[in-house]
């Protein structure tokens, strides 16, 4: 109960209606990766945003039960690869439930970021290497804010990948 005598979320939108409506909001697609206990961990993230230019900050959202979320309690450096218009297969693989804990990136061409050693997906539209600045609980997800330590751009002709209505779509 809150001080006003109401139950938190009691007047919130129906979850199924909310899911259908929010699916109409185009979202950029990226891969968040880190090295934890000597093993690559990576997820597809469609809740990614630029937060601030000064200091440079980005954010992503991660499910509270995700392996990568657990790793963030131990590891402060991570990467974000903004996927290009031809990389839907990467997004699908790293979003697939039940993928192995080891060797997740064996089928994803990548290079190592300079500070963290975490993966940057080759061919992406942009890359960021970040240090966690804050983690905010938000329902069944946590919002992770990172200070950008390094930013790079991909080839000028690389488009972006967006998630819309349950599908990934390339924008050239």
C-alpha cells in the first residue's frame, strides 16, 4: 500500500493491451555484452537510449532474471553495439531463450573493446564502451545507465535495425 491507501499498479493499463500498444513504438536494436568470470555474456536490447551529452551517458533495460543482469553486479564495464540494418540474425540469436551460457558469440563476428575486453559486434552501425553509473529498478526490468568511455561509428552506409510490432526491420 502507498500512503494514499492504493495498491501500486492497481490502476495500471491491462498488460496485454499495453504490450500490443507499445509494440508500435519503433526501438533501436543493440547488443549489450560483457565478460564475466572469463565468459562472454550478451543480450539483444531494444530498450536503448542516449541519456546525456555532458557527461556522455546511454541506458539499456535488462530483465531482472537475466544472466547478464546478475553479471552486472560483479562487472562494471560493458559494451553496446548498435546493430546495422543487415544484422537481424544477430539480434534474433542473442534474444533466443535457451541459448547456451558458453559460446554465445561463437557464431557472431566480433572484436574486443579496448578497456573491457567485451565484444563489439562487427559490422554494427556504432559501438560504445561504458562503465555502469547507476542501476534503477523498474518493474520486471532494471534500467542500467552507463558512462560512455569510448564511442565509434560504423561505415557511413550502414543503416540501423529497429524493433516494431514484434519484428526487426532494417532501415537503410
